[in-house]
C-alpha cells in the first residue's frame, strides 16, 4: 500500500459503530460513574453491554467468534465511549492484550481461549508487567518462573495491574532465565497466561490500590504459584519481543481514547461558555475564554489525524512504531489541554462532582504517565527516529 492510499484510509470513520456506542452510553449518565467512584466499583453492567454487543471482540478474527475488524474500528469504539462521557479503560485491555495470544499462542491455546474471550465467557483484562522496583525498565523485572518438570513455579510481585480483580485471565511477564545468564537483557523473559480463577488463594493475592481516579488497579503478589507448562505462550525466553509486538496497537487505541476524552471536554466547555452569563454576557463572548478552547480543539484535531495515520499503517501491516508513539504523545497532551481548559471554563463549578468535569480531568491526566510515559516516547523518537544517541 502506498503512502497516498494509506492517507485515503484516514477517512474511515465507522459511523454505524459510533451510533451503536452512543446508544449504549446514553444509559450510563454521569450519576452512574459518580456512584462507581464513591464505591470504588467496576462498571459491570456497562462492560457487559459492550461484550454482548461484540465490541470488545472487535479485533478477534471471525474464526474465533470475533468481529475481525481493523484496528481503526476498535479505535473508533474506544474514542466514542469516552467522547460520550463514559470510561473505556475498564474494558479496553480486552481488545489489545489478546493480541499476544492471537499472534504467538499455539493453535490449541487460541482454540481454547479466544472463542470464550470473544463471547465474554472469559475476561482477559489484566496485564502483569510493571513491578515496584523496576518501573518502565522491563528487562530488570524480578518475577521468576522456574521450570519444574511439566510445570513452572512462579514467584514475584506486580504493581499497577489494573482490573485483575475483575479478570478471569492474567497475561504475565516473568524471567525464565536470570539476567546475568543471557546474552541480551531482553532475552530470557517469557509470557504466561494465568487462570486467575484457579490461582487466587493458591499462590496469587490481589490487593486494590487507592489512586487518583477509579481505575480498579491492583498489586499482585505471587508466591510459589505452580502453572502447567502449556500456560507458556510461544517460545520460552522470547516474551519481551511478544509484548513489544502488541504495544503499537495499545498506543493507537489509548491515543484514540484520549481523543474521545478531549472531544467530550471541549463539547462541555463550549456548551457551558455559551450558556453561562457573567456581567450580562455569555462568558463565551470573551476571547480569554474562546481562545483556549479553540486552541485545545485545534491541537486535538492534529492528534486525531496522527491516530488515524498510525491505525492505517498498522492495518496495512506497515511499520508504525513512530506514528503510534507520536499519536500517543500528541493525544495525551491534547486531551490534557482540553481537560484543563474545560475545568477553567467551568470555574468553581468545575470542581463540583455533579458536573463530571473534575472526574474526567483526573482521568485525562493519567495518559501522560501510562501506558508509556511522555518521556519514554520522547526518548524513543530521539533515538529511533532522529538517530540521536541512546539516553537510557
């Protein structure tokens, strides 16, 4: 596919998907999300509707019961959820985590798990990578999986493992060969698919983390967890490559969520600026209110175009690391600009929970930290795109 053909694909907008998502979101107003936050709950009903509608199985091939849609379609689904005031993050991982299983799992593993993931019988929402002492330096992870006959015995700890309490399966990254015994530090890391229904209380302890927002994130403690040999995905020691393989899709999908949140915040800011009257005039008549909203909108439109380009490259099986990372960078910053502008536009009422602005404001801030921080993206662009010396 030529660059020109790829650019033409940027217009694919899947209006039928957008309309279907809007109908679902109408049932879940601000009060629903506010109640969940008070209870630190999980949107079970919302996620179930997305599952029943087949939206979370968008990227699973039809032969396994999914929709077999392109990445751009999945991006539209997540964008539209957030653009309508709802929250995609409690469900989004089901879209991209399964990519490791799909691309690197055995035929038996795919036949066993993918149809049940597509139907919603099984939830694969949890991804165990980050550790308390290693952060983004994944090659230094301490979780170990030691072969013992036909099994592996796993010990370690993961942190910021979101949705682990609401997932049946956990995709887990662990070292199978110690760091000092490998030629490259990215070698010796393996991926396992853990059945949490069996593992909880038998080697796995999951504890919630109180955080800035209701992200249902946890710590996972693993002690002498024995898993069967067929829990290993792909070849032992090649897991780091498998994980990297799926990160471009994750970047594009999360960047699209950012765009959705930005659109929601700009819409709310515009509506409020038109109706709020101070000193006998709508505050939206003032350039001091207009211009920040207009700038935030403009920056969001630029981010959206990069999201579309990255998805088009991914779907065309072209190299998309640069576009995917830049899309995540620009979208996370644009949505934060939109969120902060909306909060400022609402003034004191922006802090009131009933308006829903402060909740989205907190959600939007996360994107610059995770998944993948702004600084790591800048380091990637500097080194791998611009050819500057490696910085870490």
